[in-house]
């Protein structure tokens, strides 16, 4: 994979992956959590998600440069589980991508309620189908770096919505006597449970982290740490400001999409368009990891059951650390290659399984996901329960459980005497796994027991 993404491009990709439709519900989360507890939960979610991203950056050094994926890292740590996790990742990312199309179909008729030659009952279908004009060309771009310009447009849409909420709060569009109650602490803990997943899942950007690492010009751990810290801090600031201003404007009367509360007008209509832009440009960012995971699952079923075939198969996209390749590397890449060879020789059972993605298969998988995605988006008016369950399991696996398991198994595995820092990271990784299962339990409890969907 070509490594050409600079720090700015990588930052834009990660921030845009993190900030999605979940931002719109931040005021609702504050309405159930209160000002203080809501902010603390956001900071806790930022810290745990940021640590998960850091662990991904750390363990990426244990696989060949440019080939870090969940499948590949799982192949050297928990090989018996890699296909199961990739299936979960594919379903999670694909489900989120479909939800974006559904949201566009639900929102656009409220912005443009009438069109010539299109009946009212077919408006939703028309607008969902219209998104293909923008999305189809984007989905055939292989690298996340190629999506940086659409990601920048998506960030501009996000910043506009943040400014809209801030300005409307400062202007006092809702008189104090007409807004709902504003609390410092949650009035009851059942409300906290009901919106807990909104905050935690809002920071999910882990599905694209390995791709960002692979494409980065400088994928050293210090550089990636700065990238992760910057993205998490910026995202946290946006979530807190957006959530606080929206909550202080409407109090506990706020709903899941604060933009829909504002009175009709040019600025509000443009804000609704910005929601469409934001989710529209998030669609390729979700389909990118879904495509990788589908390819990994296909490769596993076709090759990985036959170990001999898998080890002897070499394609033009397979990167092996042999003598000829090492001689062609630059001095810095040579150091990385030698370090990787040393790591592989000392980790028991370490066997990286590099998965190629030929152009023909790339096109077939992309077309398949597109057809299935649009078919579901056009036929399903709502699949909130399925999406919520998949999110509760898939998002927690991607964000917390998998990175934690990787860190616990791989950090310090190349030496018989791990350093104090490595042992600390191992312990924190184990705690991240526990946190992931706790989040999964809380979210499934809300969905299945509290009957929120």
C-alpha cells in the first residue's frame, strides 16, 4: 500500500470517522445525564476510545509495514477468532452505512417537500437513489487519503452545525421560561443508561485506524500518538460544546436531533443540508472497513483453512520480508523490517497472514455492498433494533475488546523481560477489555430489557 498521507490528511480522516451522526444526539445525552455527569462521561469515553486507538497504533508494529488490519493482527494473536471478529466488523460498519442512507431518505423530504414529476410517496426513494450520484465514484477509491477532500467538506458541515447551535444559544432563541429544566446531575440513573451508548459509540473511529496507519507517511508511534491525541481532543471539544449549547437552549425538551428544533429559516435549512452532507460523506468511510473485512472473510474461507496453500500463495500485492525486499528499503524502513523480523522470531505462533485485494475482487465486493446497501435502505423504513444490537456488540468489539486483547497478548511478547511500561500497558489493555464487556452489557440491557427500541 502506498504511504502518502501527511499528518493533516490523516487527522482529517480520523476526526471525520469519529464525528458522525452521534453528535446530533449529544444534547439529548446531556438532558438525561446532567451538565456535570454528561461531561464526565464524554471525557471517560474519550479516554477509553483514545487508549484503544493508541493500542492499535502500538500493535501495528508487530505486522509487516503497510499491512496492519484487524484480521492480520488477530492472525498473530488469536488466530481462531479472526474470522468471527471480521464478520462482526463487516456487519457493524455495513449497518452504520445503511443507517446513513436511511437518515438521508428521512431528512431530505423535510427540506425539499415537493419536486416536479415525483410523487410525495416516492420522495424518500428518489432522494436515497440520488445519493448514488455522489457516492458511487467515492466508493471505488481504494485509499482513505483519496477521501480527504470529501472529509474536509464533511468537517465544514460539522463546524457549521456547531456554530449554529452556539449562536442560537447566545441569541436566546428560546426564552428561559419556555425551555425545559436544566440539571447539573442526572434526575435518575435509568436515563443515564438510556443514552450511555450515544456518548460511548460517538467516539468510534477504530474501524479505520489501521488504514490510517498503513497510509501515513510517518507511522512511528510518537507521530501516531500525536495524531490520536489531537483527533480525540478536537472531537471531545466539539461534542461537549455542541451538547452543552443544545441542552442549555432547550433543556430537557430536546430530542435526538437538536437541529430539527430550530424554527424554519435559511440558516436552519442549511443546517439540515449539513446533516445530509455529514452522513453522506461518512458513508464511504464506513464502507471502506466493511469491504476490507468482507475480503478478509472471503480469504479465510478460501485460503486459511488450507495452511499449505495460504503459505505458498504469493501475489503481486503480497509483501514478504525477504532479503531482496530488505535491500530495496530505505535505511529507516530497513530498521523497521529488521525489528519486525526480530519480533516475529520471538513471538510463539507469530504468523502474519497478509490478505491481498486484487482489483477484480475489489470491484466485485464494492458492487455487492452497494447493491445490498441500497436495496436495504430503500426497503427498510426502520431497523433500529437490529442496528442497536449490532452497534452494542460490534462497536464495543472494535473500540475496546479487540484492541485490549491485542495489547494484552502482544505488548512485550517479543522479550522475556517486559519493561515496567510494557507491563503497565498490558494491565491497562486488560482493563480496556473489561470496560468493553461492561459497555456491551449496559447497552444490551438498555436495548433488550429497558425496551428503548
